[in-house]
C-alpha cells in the first residue's frame, strides 16, 4: 500500500471510530450523592428543545420537543420521528409540551399530549389523545379533547403537565398566561389545575360545576410546570414564582393557592406581590424556594433501585445544574443532585427498573441515573 493509500485507510478508520463513538452512549460518570455513588449516563441524544417524555410498557420511550416534534426511542436504536400531530402553535414558552402514556396503554395504545393550540382568543393550553402505532410511527384517531377557557396572545405561562389519576381522570396544569388576575377567576381556566375525563367531559364530582369553567380542580397558580401523582393518589405540583417564591404544593380539590394575592416572591421590579405571604382561605405551599431555582418536571420516586429515596420528590432546575430532592416526610429540600454540568433540567421521570431519567435541555439529551 502506498503512502496515500495508508493515509486514506487511516483517515477512514478514524472517521469510522468517531462515528461509532458518537452513536453510542457515553461511558457512565460516577457521582457522589447522599447514599454513596451513582452512575449518570447519556442515553438519548440528537434532540432539540426536548420538553417531556414517558415510558411505554416495553421500556421504550416517547419524547416531545417544544418546536413540534414527537419521537419514539428504543434502547440501542436512534430516535424515530412520529407523525400525525395536531396543529401546534410554537410561540415563546408554548409548543408541543407534555406527553403521558395511558395507564391501560397495553390494551388502548393511547397517549395524551398537551400543546399550545389556537383558540378564539389567541392561543392556549390544549390536550389531545391518540392511539400510538409503534410500527408505522403514526398517531391514529387523534382527538383534541380539551382547550383552556379563553387564552392570550402572548407566549408565556402555558403550564403544562398531564397526569392520569388512579381513577382514570386527567389532571392538566395551566399557567396564568401572563394575565395575573385571571388565576383568581373561576370563569376562566388560566392559572389552574383542571380535571377532565379521558373523553374531555367534566367529572361529576369536580368542585366548581356551577361555574363557567367547571373543569377547574384547584386555582390560584402562576405557572405549574411539574406534576405527579403518588401511588396513594396524592397529587403534587411545582410552580414558578415571580422573582423567588417557587412553590411545591399538595393539590387538594377546590383549594385556592393564592396567586397573585399572596406569594413568597416579589415582582421583578422588587414590589410586593398582592397582600404579602398569607391570607385566610388561601393555601400555604409545602415548600418554597427563595431565590428561585426555576422548577420544571416533578417526579415522586416509588422504585426499587434506590429504596432509600422511596417516597421522596425530585424536581429539575432550569436555572442550576441540579435535581432537587425533597424528603417525602418533611417536604424540605435535603439534597441537590448535580447533573453533569447541564444548566436546564426540563423533566424528570422514573424508569421501569427504578432508575431516574432526566432531560438536559441545553445538552439536547436524556440522561439516566442508576447504581
């Protein structure tokens, strides 16, 4: 082989080796945490603005990107795009947002999506349900089952997580859409957590059936972007405060959580929010952060891989490179788990084997914490 041939061969081999490296998960990085050491491994890459994800019964994963793309991921394979989405309006914080497989996915093949959609007045948080065909990579029989009451033209505060309750009803978190007083208005779903049936109808035991927005389950929220339900049925949500005052709340039927009348944060101008931090008839947060940590996805850990953490609450930070762990008993922050120098943890979920997975928005990847 001549010199040119050897050079070409060496270059080709180097490129091939690089491609193999780039298409494979990174070697695990060992991190020290309160219970010893854990491995953090990049498992999914090639994303752009991932917002939510969920696991299917076979261990594969569905992933949303805010800019309006949906993917299926199976271990050892590249992400594959799913078609058949509804009409999505990408503006500011809005776009394709959360995704959750139905509890009966094995028989129904249904998934739930939240997204920013067109309304009579601007755009707002909407919910769709569809059957996922994992062979054809298509959403079939897609129906938009809910659109928030009214809306706004701005691009802020859509929420928005969707969680299926133990009884099969759906809880959806909706931000105030930048219209602060609307979070106290029971004729509008702005700044609320709503509860609907899987077909979009209103459950007969909702607390405000005589109001113009009977879907409301709780209200007085600013921008709840994390939500999960425990095995015992308790619903937890985390929401962004203004300047400080991010809140963790136990969501109870019919309760008023205070925004914008009370808050532990201040307006960006430094002015006091509303009437201060407390008012009769308004719920106090279980925990609040000041200064803000910019909370995102919330997960209640119920797995076996980390029995020491069972019942604890994990919340991603969009501001710092950590996942906040709160004691399930005391509801106080007991640990900040560093996440490989990522700055924006968008969502946190428990894997089928009890590992903990999170979206790194700025690194365009999904990572796994395991031992």
